[in-house]
C-alpha cells in the first residue's frame, strides 16, 4: 500500500504503528506531535511514564522511544514516504528525542514485511521448545541490528551461563528492593491496566528448574508460590550492544532492538526481553566485555529467542492520548 497524502487517518496510522512498540513494563513513555508544515513527527519522552527506581537515568525510556522510532519509520515507508530521522535534534529541549521528517519517496519499493509484523509482534514470556534456530536466521538478525548502528552477538555456552547468572542476581535484587518491587507491582493489573502495564495473562510462569530468570512482575519474596513450568535448558540468547553509551546510542539500540524483533516475528520466531541486569550498573558492566574482538562494548539488552507460543497482547493507549496538537 502506498499513499503520500498526510491526512488525519494517515497520521493516526503512523502514530498507532509507533505506539505499538515495546517498552519497559509497557509504560509507553512517548508523546507524538505532528508538524504539518515540514511535514514531520516529533517524538518526545513522556516524563510521567518513566520508572524512577527501575530506570533512574532514563536509558530504558530512550530504548523504548527508539523502538517507536523504528516502527514509525517502517509505517512511513509502507505508506509512501521516505523517513528522515534526526536524533536529539534540539539540545535545549532534552525531552525531544527525535524528529522523523516525511519526505516524498519513490513508489514501488519492495515490501519488507516489517509493517505487517509490527502489529503481530508480542513478547512471549512462556517456555520455548529449545529447538535451535538456523544460522542463516541468526545472521539475518545480526545484520538487522548492524543496519541500525548496533551489534547483535550470540554468546556460546559459557557466555550464556554468565548472562543467566547476572540475570538471576538482578532478579533477586529487584525482589528485595522495596521501591522497585512496588513500582513493578503497580504495572501488573494496576489502576491503569486498561491502557498501560501488563495484564496478568502476559506475565507468564517462572522456570520450575530455576535456570531461566523470568521477571517476577509481582516481586514476590517467595517465588515458590508462583506458577512454574520447565523452560528450555539451552536457550538462545542474543546480546544487543553499542560502541558507546550515550543517549544517541540508547536511541539507536532501541531502533536496532525493534528491527530485530520485527524480523524475528516475520520469520515466526518468538522473543522476550531479559532486562533485569541492565537495571544494575555493576551487573550490566559485567556483560560489557563479551565482545568477540576484545574491544569494550556496552550491552543495552538481552533478547531470548526461540519457537513457542505467541504471547498475549498488552494494552496500548489510544492515539488521542499520545498525540499532541499540531505545532
């Protein structure tokens, strides 16, 4: 499909596609504003959607907005525009994280299938089969991350064990931290559950073998009371990293993350995000040196990939709640 008429339905489709992006605890920390004269869509961080205890420096907010930027780019291209993206375009307006200008594009470009995938992408926090993913798919996912300025690496057996240890330690700390635990609980069937946070059906079980550290969103002190199932014993994990650790790198990492997730969805592969260790500086640093060539990299996300059930959909705020008036 291709149309370059920027009418109200077109704007709503673009924003709805952007807002379908994943975000930490489904906080949806973004606001969109149309500049009809350029034309462009400005994407701002929504300060009231941040997690003060879990994400004090806003790194996860930037990753989430980066995912929304990628979705907006995909939707713009699908409807006949060439998206031209500027990250952090105004230093004196730190909440303005990106501007996506909608330039006229050449019609007839081949479809990537990513637009259809963005509506079907869901996190699956359920056990996977453990069936290995083909090497050509892993290479394709790594190339998708590379196109967005990031690196996607697949650790070997020892590296996977190291990642899982860091995640288990982080999960234990999160449950023991009263402020973080309360912050997490509020977003699981909390007062805003109709449009924000996670329904209990999307949370998923814990690993009965205590190997895969799935997040306990209820932050229970006694995890043995939680539903448990056996997860895959040899998980496929991917580390998404960047060469630097600046705000622009976080935004690029978010775009790379969503590109990987959409491509995996298009190929019928499920994914969930292991973010717990990213929330503790010492544990995140412990994963930074997993570079194949010995240079330091900054780990931004750990992705779990595999074949398994599709995760339930999480709610999204309607377009009118995330869209501001024309400037």
